[in-house]
């Protein structure tokens, strides 16, 4: 039993992306589970172990001598061909070898080993189709294949389907097997996250993930992986609601409760603390978007990330997530008329710490670029020159996207950076053409990455808005830009009817159109539409009042003319 528990926990530990945290957790489970299992086997007290060759293979496997274990278990099977446990163990050993090859960067070798593992499990299943552990091993094999192919950008649907089918076979034999429900919950959660990132509907998979986690908890009320995975699935569900303009608060609060349940069982569960902080930060994101003070939620997020850093100072992701929480606090400060500079500097320092611990951390570069973009916008709004912050943001986004082109949210922010450069060029009497073209390229990539991303359409409309501003300053026609900008805004609001930033952009487009209209009644009607649009935006998010003050004055000037 201890040996199977060790394998289960090792499987979970192998999914931890941070090397230092992964190594620490593996050492913990070796001490807590592997070493007692080895002592038990060496004592010869396990009467369920058939054959000395198989027993030796188990000892070598749990002791970490995979090559010797593989030789021993194959020899045990050749001597006793009814001993399906030896073939099952062969599959388990090859899975572990494959995981080591992945960590060593040799995915091709890992896939070859996983193919061999499949052959071993298939033979074990022929002898003992009613052993659920064989099918659970096959589920783990296909899950590993899925992760390898996902990171390569290859098609992963077959691997997902086969992993689910293998887990289902295991549960058809033993429906109460908590470890398989845990595997299924994690599998559906990660698949839902992938579907969501690509603009699909993750809801059916999230429902499956949550249901599997609930079943695992029913059979094992202290299943930390089940509470953790359920929380992760609920966060993705909350983000889906947020993207559609729905209220995600109750869903995110349920996620928070699930992470807190995992922590109550295991206070040292680093990933649960990290995801707890992330859930609080996502709740703060929603609150900023609808005009609610996010500081209490952000304080809880910062506190959770602090716990993670205390538990494992080498864990880069905690510094990245702490930086995001600090950046969002800075955004709130800016929107309420305060100077966000000091908080942005703290956020950048946190992203620096993440990159120091993981120099290839794409998301940390992207988030640091986001902080620089926010500072550039603030400096420009205050009448300063944003060039230095723009350059830093550009550099970070280029690095991030070279490491991971699939960070779809980075492209709209990259576009916003170029629009700040374009605005500064306009104010300096220079041509903004190159910057506007760069902004267009970025939003095109955003829409390819996720065609359902409302923010990407709003960002594309902003490019048209600033093209129109430039042409207006030259006395040229802006009709084409306004038509395209309005089309894009309609696409954004169709996907997220509550997106206040899109309402502001639409109001600005109406204002530009009114400024070009010569007929007084038409001009007044357009000004009224612009005013009504701004009013709707402020009703959706009162925090936008400070940054839309210039637009309000501009609209008021139309009414007075």
C-alpha cells in the first residue's frame, strides 16, 4: 500500500513545473512513503508479493534504481508468465523513466519509453483485465503523452481521449478508487484550461473536473490533490464568467474555500497557498473591472503569496504572482487619482525576483512588461515622456513571446505599448505610422491566438481610434477608421457586454465622428450618443471616471458649440 501511495504522490509531484519545489516535494515523499515501503519489503513481511524476483524489482524501483528494477521485473515475468504484476511494474518503471527524460529535456526519448510502457500495460491487461491499477497506469501514460505534445504545440485530442478512456476502465472495475478520480479531475481541469485559452467552451470539462474531484473527496475526505484540483477548475470557471461579462464572485469564492480546505489538511501545501493567492487576485481583477475597491482581496492575495515564499523562497511562480497582485493595486491607485509609481516599482522588483530564479520564465517577462506599460501610460497622462518605460515594455514582451508565443493576453498589451508610443509621437509632432502598424500587428496576433477574446477586439478598435485621431489632426477623412472601429467594438461587446473599456472606446469613436460632422443636428445627436456611451461605461465601472475626465470635457465641448 505504501508503495502505491508513493507512486501516486510521485506522479503528482512530477507535475510541479518549478524545479526547486518539485525536488523538495519528491524528497518529502521519499522520506514519508518510499523509505517505509522499502523497509517493509526488505523485511519480507509482505505476503502479497509473489516471487523473489518481483520483490527485488519493487525494492530497486522504490530505491530509485530504475535500470536494475526494469531488468529484474522483466526477468521475474520471464520466469512466471502469469505474474502480471511484473508487467504492470514494468509499465510503472518506464513511466518514471519517461518522466525523467522529460525533465532532462529529451522528449523524443520519453515518448519512446512511453510507447514501451504501453506495450507492458497491454500485456498486463490481457492477463488481468480486472485489475484497476493496470488501467490507471495506462491513464497516467496517456496523460504524460498529452503534456509532452501540448508543450510541443502538437495535437493532443487523441491523448486526452485515451487518458480519459483508461481512467474510465479503471473506475468501471473499482468505482471507489480515489486516486483515479483525482487523475480524472486534473486531466479535465488542464484540458478545460487549454480549451479556454483557445477560445473554446471549457464548461463541460470543468463540470467533469469538479465532479471527479467531489467523488475523490467522497472516497478520501483528506485528498489534498482533489481539493486543489477542484479549486483550480473553479478558478477557470470564474475566469470564463469574467470574460463573458458575468459575475464570477461566487465561483471564485468557492475556489478559495476549496484551496483553504486543502491547506487545512496540509498547511505546507505550497501549490495550494499559491493558487489561493491567485484566486484572491482574480477576484480583485473582477472588482477593479466593476468599480469595487479591490484592496481587501489584494491584501489576502499578497498574504497567501507571502506564505508560499516563506515555505519555499526558491519558488519563482510565487514572486510572479505577488508582482501581479502589486500591479493590480497600482492600477487601482492610478484609477483613483493616486501616484502608482512606488507600487509599480515593487511589482517590478517582484517580477525581477521571479526571473532571477527562472531566467526563462515567459510569464514573468510578460507581466514585467505589463507593469512598464502601465507606468508609461501614467507618465504620458501626467505630461511626461514615456519613451524609457515603452522601451522596457517592448523588450520584455519580445522576450516573453519568444519563449512562449501562446501567451495570448500579451498581444493586446503589446498593442497598447505601441499606442502609447504613437500618442507620444503625435504630441511631439512626429509621424505615429510605424507605431500604429506595430499595434495592428499585435492585435492581429491576439485575435488569431484567441478569436473569442473581447479585450483583443477592444484593443483593435483602439488602434482604429488612434489612426482616426492622427488623420483628424491632419484634416483627412476618418470615415473608414470609424466604421472599422465601430465594427470591432460591436464584436467586443457581443462577447462581453459588460466590458466598460469597450464602451469608453465606442464613446470616443462617436466623439471623433461628431467632431467631423458639419450638420449641427447630426453633430448634436452624435454628441448625445457619445455622452450616453460614456455614462454607461461609468455605470459599469465607476473607477474609470478619473481617466475619462478628458473625454468628458471633449464631449461637453461638442454640446457647447
